[in-house]
C-alpha cells in the first residue's frame, strides 16, 4: 500500500497517519529515549535500527494492508508516539499464533493523558471495520503496569506468560467484537 493510501485515522484529540521520511528524526528521538524503551528492549535505538523500523512500518502496509501510524496531537501537531498493528513473526515461547499484534509507544511528555488508550481504541476500531480479525494479540513486559491498564481498557485479556528474547512477557488477546445480527 503506497504511503499516500495509508488511511488517516482521527480521534477527538489525535491524528494518526502513515510514516513518512519527514517523521524519521522525531521517531528516532522517540525510540532513542531510555524512558520509552525501558519496557520494550531496554536499549535506545540507533539511527540504523530506526531506519529499519521505519521501513518495516511502511512494508507492513504495503504487504499486509495494515501497520503502524505516527500519532500526532491535533491541537499542536506534536509527535505523541506510534500505534498500530503488525505481524512480526516473533520467535516467542509459547507462540501466540496467528493474528495481528497491537503495539503502542508514547513520548514521555504525553504519558498519563489517556492518549494511548484513545489511539489504541482507534486502531482497533479501524481494524475491526477493515480487517475483521478473529483476534488481536499483544505482549507486555510484566513490570509495565501502565501498558497493562491500556490493554485492559481496550478489551485485551491476559492469556498467559511467555518469553521473548529471553525476557518474560505477558501475553494478551482481544477477541473480535460480536456483531449485531450475527448468529
């Protein structure tokens, strides 16, 4: 899906758009922040790693028809973070199986304002309407209480505990909402 055709999703306070080259430096600053990566990898991203991430984001849309968005605050245009769905083929034990994986990351200045929940809900609403997945999964570090609360507010339920890259991970899933009139 060419970048021009990645859907824009808007909420009351946020605009979610596909990544572009112009987002690179801001996204690098986001992923280079030790606070941001504390529960993800614990290691700030290099320029090379951010470049690979940007290409992976665009590639998801092109190959799968879904991916991650850059999230910006409507009122200011400032980068809030990134949110979306991926298929990362994680070498995780146990495997979470098939299904898109939700993910979110916010800049520290936007923590505690409900932006993560707002953006994740918008991404899931888009996915339900466009993809109709049977389930969406996510993994969260056990210490990341804030992301666990976001997952809970967005309808995810813990299904188990696993290990990813040698680190413990909580495994969550959100089943497709029941559609009215469905039997």
